C-alpha cells in the first residue's frame, strides 16, 4: 500500500533515544499522518488531536486512557486514542505503525 | 525540507532487528529514496545501485569500499557508495539519513 501525491517531511521525529521514530506525511487530502517504528521497550505518550493507530508490522500491548489493563494489537489491528489523553505501550518486538491525526 | 507530490510506501523496511529501518519514497521526478534511522551498532550493507547518503541528524563512522579506515560523517554531510559494493558503518548515536539511488 502506498500514499500518492503526499508531502513528506524529510527529517525524522525521534523519541526515547531513537527507540521510537517516525516521519510526518500529509496525504493528498491534507490529512497528517506519521509512519513510525517502535523498538522493544515501555513507553507513555500523550495525544493532542485524536489518533488512529494502525499496526503495520509486529505487535504492541496498549493500555488506553481510562483502562487498567493492556490489550495486544497485532499487524492489521488498529485502535483510537482520544484527544488530550495519555496511553501506555509495552513492546516486546519491533513494531511498524501508521498514526492518523483527526484535526 | 519536504518532498512534495511524492509517493511513499506505507510499510517500513526493517533490518538488524529494527536497529536500522527506513521508508521508501519516490520523488515527483521518479527518483527512489529511502528515509531511515540507524540506532547505535556496527553494520555492513551491500549496494545494488549507486547510493548517495545524506546525514540528516546524528553522525556515523563509515568505511567505504576500497578504504581501510573509517571517516565520521555528521549532519549536513553526505557520501557516495558505488554500485554493487559493500560498506561498513559504526554508529555511536542514533542517526537520521536520506539515501538516494542512482538508477
């Protein structure tokens, strides 16, 4: 699968000493997305806009806002994180993801 | 800096257990590039087409084909790797790069 007529920011977004990195793209319709990689580790992220996270490869255990348990999401799965909230992730393997921002 | 009217492959290229990852893009003029991240480690890569490597962030020590010593390339630097050859890299920090293929 490819995005056509996209605008791609050349420089990467780098978090957690490079264990989480992504590239920002803007699709033909103007939607902002990031295409990213997470290496094994435990992470907490905060959202601004609502996010749709699609798992493109690997898997991640996710604790969504208001939840107390982690659920495993695998390649082909997706989940939504509400705006202005925090969520936790535990990665046991490398994972490839696409995050779409609802702005 | 951004690439406009580009095509980007959604799924990442993953090497060395995710310590080296990249996304493939095709620029408006049809040139193939990869935008990638290397985590600390020692790597050897082989080329098919000639590659122009630009360092977008961080730094890497590179031993080019035919050389016996490593040279440090930093943000803003670039180097060319001939087609059908091998080169070695030592990364002490995370590095962000853009690789352009001369096809």
